[in-house]
C-alpha cells in the first residue's frame, strides 16, 4: 500500500495493517544493521571508547525473528541506538566547529524541534540556554548513558545467545555493571532483569524466575499475545515512585474490558489485537494513561483510579496512538510544523502544534467510534444477550453517549483546522488522505449518535454538553485558523 499516494486510508483493514507492519519491521531490521556498520566505520573510535559491541548487536539482529522487529522492546532498543549514533555525530561536529557558541545555539534549536517533549532536551540543555562551555561535558555524559542503556538492553533480548563477548569484557573491567534500579519506561522491577521479549523476569541475586503473565496467549487472532506488566506506583505529585508486582483485580478488569470491545466493536478489537501487546498498570491518582512513540505496543493504563468505561476507553486510546505512530513511520503526513503551538486543542483547551492536533483528532475519532458502538450495542440489547446482563451500567451507558457527542463536536472543530493546514500546504497528500478518512468516520458516528442526543441533553450531562459547544464556538471566534495563520 503506497501511503504517499493514498487519497484516503483504510483504518480497519487487516491486510493493510499487516502490510504496514511488515514494511515497518523490514525498515527497523535494516536500520539496525546500518547502525552497526556506522559504528564499525565512521564512529569506530567513539564506539570503542564507549565499549559498544556492534558485532554483538548484529548477532542479536540475526537471531531475532522478522516479526520481532515491531516489538516494543526491540524497537525501543534500536531507536535508542539510532539516537546514540546521531549524538556521536554531533560530538564529531562539535570538535570540528570553530564557533562553539554558534554551534550550541543551532543545536539547541534543533533539539527543541526534534526532541519536543523528550527528556534529551532536559539533559543537554537543562536551562534551555546554549551554554556552549558546558555542552561538551554534557554531551559526553549523555552518550555514556545511552551506550550503557543500549548495551544492557541488548543482552537479554535473545535467550541463549552466546555471551562470550560480555564475559571477556567483564574480565577486562570494560563492561559497566548492570543497572538494577527500577526502569519506569520499561516497567522493570528493581533488582530484576527482564529476559526475552514476552515479559518473563529473573531476580539476579537468588535466581528466582517469574514467567510471563499472559492476558491473551499469542495466536492467529492476537499475533504477539497480550501480557501484563508489573505495576508502577506514583507519588502524590504525579511522579513515578516504585514498581511492584501486579496484584488485585487489574488482570480481571482488563480481560473484561477486552471482551467488551470484542463484542461491541469487532473492527476496533482486531486493531487492538494487532497493535497492543503489553499493558503496564498504573496506580496513580489523577494520572491519565499514556504510551511512548518508540515503544509501540506498550500501553501504560491507569487500572486503579478509573471505572470500567474509562478502562475500555484507555485501551483504545493508547492503541490509537500506536496505530497513528505506525502510519507516521511509513509516510510523511505533515511538514512545516516546527512545533508551533498555534492550533486550539478542544481537549487540552490550549494551543498545540499541528502534529498534536493530528494525534488528538485521530485518537479521539477512535474514541467516538468506540462510544457510539458501545451505545448502539446496548441499545440493540446485544450486550444483555451476550452476557446475560448489561455490559455497562445505565450511568456508564449515558456517559458513553455524552462522551461520544462531546468528541464528535471536538473532532469536527479540529478537522476545520486540519483542512486549513492543507490549504497552507502543511499536510501532505497522505496526511490529507488520513484526515479525509477521519472525517468520513466522524460523520457516520455523528449520524448514529444523534438518536441519543435528546436524551443526553435532558440528563445530568445536558448542561455540560451545551457548555462544551459554547466553548468551541468561543474558541473558534478567538483562535480560528484564518485569524491565527493568515
């Protein structure tokens, strides 16, 4: 499927999704071997000083199966290695530069654009100032950290892979000791090492092994399976504090949510099965679910502070981010964005860059479809027939219908901004094809959910829906695309 020439994109086509994933896996595999070649040639001296092992990285790549190259662990490892090679190149440029002040200023601007909402910027430019005299040391320390991370993560991706290189370097004292601190990005417990790709872990001190906790075993309908991770517990200030084994009814609730999606929205369930393969429960009051672009298939879900409807919504929402990120890897959907926060976001009630609006429009269109399918499914009595009772409580069903109407209004607002971005030449043909698909989907949802609008307006949510519509009208008058951009 040539995304670059598409006038519209099929959002729920299994064969198209499989083709996208196949292309993505091939590109990631090729990237890994290209990076190893770069480390052997162009960055050989730097790689040696950092004790990197491109020969071992190649062995890992050769041992991995083709389907593994879309797994969140492998993708995250390769992308961090790619980042490291990029910063090694920056190191070389910095050494050649006569004007370090000018280089630092230019590099800060580049980082601000390329690593928007990324911790790299905080490490290299903590004060958001060039600080050229401090940049070499910060960059060197940063590269050491990345090198340690990519080396350690590579060690346990493939079980049974010969590790003579590591034993040799340990004896020479050239290999940094394992960092057994908790890893919040991968949800790995302190003192434990994750082994393989499926989620098993071993406690190094006593050798205790905990197998993968499967919510859905791998099979034709769920290719990589669905595994459950340890739980991340947050502090009151909404920062991660520690990681603990998952206990309680989190697994049962996720299973129930998964089955509800399967019954009410089969197409959405198939997307979920293809794109999500590990759930990290969050015990965090006030923290919404999230995911990382470089960890496709890994969803961090608040399982303890939200009800069943929220859980269903969160599973689909994070899966939608995985879906759009996959599309973004295969085609250029927009350009000239430069992280300019000029479009009003109905969801954040603040100005956001084009890419933020595109992500929100995509994910909340999926949410609107979900809420409409849940509403219509229950209205037809299918939920009661399938389960011997209602899938949702009456209150949750009412809230689903309200949320659907709310999202339809928000998505339609942002679709106007995206149409304006197309006129400015900011959306590519492939990007406009995606937006056209979203418009078609939201129009269909709007027609179907209209059957429930009168009941919602008469309910406890009526005033909230009216207020939301009024806010969008005011936002349009204040931040309308023509006023901001022309």
